[in-house]
């Protein structure tokens, strides 16, 4: 009888027993197993991981982890899928809950992007646009970028990837997060007149042909509901409650929130920002609540506060029971498979990202 079936027929393990069982399996597998955990995972999961990081650091780790036969990715599906694209042939990548998706990634698909690409190319001519896709996207869109001379980017390297795209061609088409695109454009000194937003439900994305010809950056009309929940009022309230506090936010926040913050960067950047804060300092963090809560625990000598409570329900789907069920069925359940043709083109776009100098 399988362990899973035995488990179903007996009482569920309590939290402590689950953790113990996972640790025992990890110890038995040694370097054959690599558990990657994103910063937004709940504390129990992060404590069981071999490496934690932002989506860029974890994709690097997946690409460099030749010794591990089994990679278990505790994060959302697009992250595990990127690890599967970068993994070597002897490796399998599994995600403890394949339903852990990303609402932002679901705001775009290959058909919509292909239609937009055709419309844009008719207006500006062929070979004028670099497509750059945010890591938070389906593999088919990464493959689209690989095929059309573009690249993937994450919030940790968008400020390098966008200029790279503009150096290749006159314009960049960036999807799906308009806020990361706009905040990066500001950093690069591009003004509002250089940007347009592409609404897939409108003809020409809701733009006039002249605006498309003039634009340097075409931003997909997508967003992360976890980060756009933060408002200007939240920042003003925290500043009033804690004068002297530093505010750090993720670039998926709106530009109004970013403009009021002291610093903005990827989840790894935020972790480093809190680490470098002086003991006694107050740091207000505008990102997913599990990361903020963990930073508060890890740095008790400084005050780490959330800008507002905001939880990613998909990240939260991963829990120790699902992780154990995956470890009990290594190489068998919830394996992330990417068809070979998509994999090779997506890999091109991911490799272009990994080659960028940070
Ligand atoms: P990072 O690239 O900072 O890890 O962010 C991923 C993400 O999903 C943020 O919402
Ligand atoms: Fe997607 Fe936002 Fe959750 Fe990140 S925080 S995985 S972008 S929904």
C-alpha cells in the first residue's frame, strides 16, 4: 500500500510530525534533493528549503543545480516551470500544488500577444520591437520572446533588460506587468510620452497609430492584485504613525506608491534593505505579508512593519502536508513538464536574461 493511501486511511499527521517526516526524507536523500522556496512562502516551508530567494535568484539556482536529481519548487507555477526549462535532462521539477498559479500571469496569453504583435508590426514595420516578458508568465510567452529576439526579465533585472531590448530595437513590448514596466521606465529617464498601455480588449490596444509610432515602451495592461492593493494613503498613514521610518516597496506597486517610498526593488532587494537597516530603525515594507512577517521575526532589533496586510493566496497554497506528499512521490506526482519545442525557445529567452550583467 502506498504511503499516501496509508495516510488517507489513518489520522493526518500533526504539524510537528509532518516537519519531522520531511526532515527525515531530506536527510535520506542528501544532495539528490533540492527544495527551492520563494520569499513569499510561509515560514514552515522556508525553514525546510535548501535555498530561498526571489524569482531571479531561484532560476539561477535551478540552472546551477546539476547534482540534484529532484528539484521541488515551493512557489507558484510559472517559477517551477522556469526551473523545469532550465533544469538538466537528468532532473525532474515538481511543485507541491500545481494549482498555485498567478493572477497576473493569467492576464495574458499567447493568442492575445500574437494578435497585438501583428497589429503593432503593421503600424511600425517588422524588426522594430523587442519583446520582453516578465518571468511571471506562461512558458509559451517566454518561447514567443525567444523566437522573436527578446528576453525574459524579473523585477531584479528589469532595469538592465529593458535598456538591452531598446539597444537591440527601437521599441520594447513588455508584458504582462504594466507597473514594473512603468516604474522601470521612470528609473531609465523615460517620460509619460514615451509609454503607452496596451489594452487587449480594444482595437490597437486603445491607442492611436501616431502614439504607437512615438512610443518607446508598450506596456501590457496587467497588474498584481497583491501589490496594487497598497495605496498612497497607506504610505501617508505609516509615515504619520512612524515619522523617520523608511519605506521600501516592490516595483509591482503603482508608480504613485513607489514615488512616496524611500526605496523600491525585488524581494531579494527588500530582504537586503532590511538586513542593512540599523538596529533600532523602523522599516515599513510594501510587499507580500509572509515575507514581511518573516523579516520582522528575523530582525527583532529593528521594527519591521507591513505597509498594509496583503497575502498572495497562490503562494499560500503550498503547505507542509503537500510538500510531504510530493517527497513521498518523487519524480511521480505534480511533475512540471514543458513540451520540447516550447522549452528550447523559452530557454533562449531565459538564457538571454541570465547572461545580462547585473
Ligand atoms: P520577485 O521577482 O521579486 O521574486 O517577485 C516575484 C513575484 O511574484 C512578485 O509578486
Ligand atoms: Fe503573482 Fe502577485 Fe502572487 Fe507574485 S504576488 S505570484 S505577481 S499574484
